[in-house]
C-alpha cells in the first residue's frame, strides 16, 4: 500500500507534535491579543460584532456598509487591527487543526485518506480566510469596488467555517474511536 504524503510537506511527520504546540501557542496568543486589544464592536446592526461583519450580505437584513456605518472610529480601528491580526491567526488555527487531524489519524491507525483531505482543506481555509480578510479590509476603508469585495467575502466565509468545523469535529469525535489493530 502506498504511503500518503502529508499535506504539510514542509513539516516532517516526526515534527508534527512540536509543530502542533507551536501553532497552538500562536493561535492562543492571537486570541489573547484580540481579547486584550479589542473594543466591543457589537452594535444593533452587528449584534455579533466581527462575525456579523463576516456574514453581512449572507444572512438577510444585513449589509457590510450598514455594519461599517454603525461603528464609531474606535470600533473601526479595532476591526482594522483585528483584520491584520487575523493574518497571523489564520496561519495558527489552520495549521493547528490540520496537524491535529493528522496526529489523531496516526494515533488511531485509520481514516488516513479522508483525514488527509480534511487536513488539506485547512490549508484552503487559510487561503479563504486571507481573501475574506482582505475583502473586509477593502470594505472597511471604503474601496470603490464594494460589490466585488462583498462577493469575495461571501464566497469565502461559508466554506471556511464549514471546513474548520469538519476538522474540529473529526478531532473531537476521533477521541471516541478505538485504535485499529492491524
């Protein structure tokens, strides 16, 4: 049987445990910085703060322009900072989830092909998140191409969340599986 290559080819399989720790720490640091620096960006138009902005236009009765208009200057600055921080965060969480999936599959000695697909999707997640962050940034600064950036953001948002949930669900549910004996 041919051995599958890891989607994280730049990290040797023996280095996955160390890489998981590093990327988990990066993720935690980004969350901590976000929480310490964040101004509450929840408003009546954006009751879920930045999530309302990410999903603006996808759910009825929300638009990115309305969300941005509802923020005061300090809230817009906080969102701008968080979008920039998001580029570090997306590297951290996508690699954490992807490598955790690979380690769980290895520990169970099964699910290699589907898990490699789920782990590979985490790299796509990082790309989708970067495009989404760039689009949201352009909307925040008042780009002349609002319709394009709204479309790009909307196209990226749902698959990103779906693929992240797939990775997290596998990692959580795999805790209930027993190791396959050859």
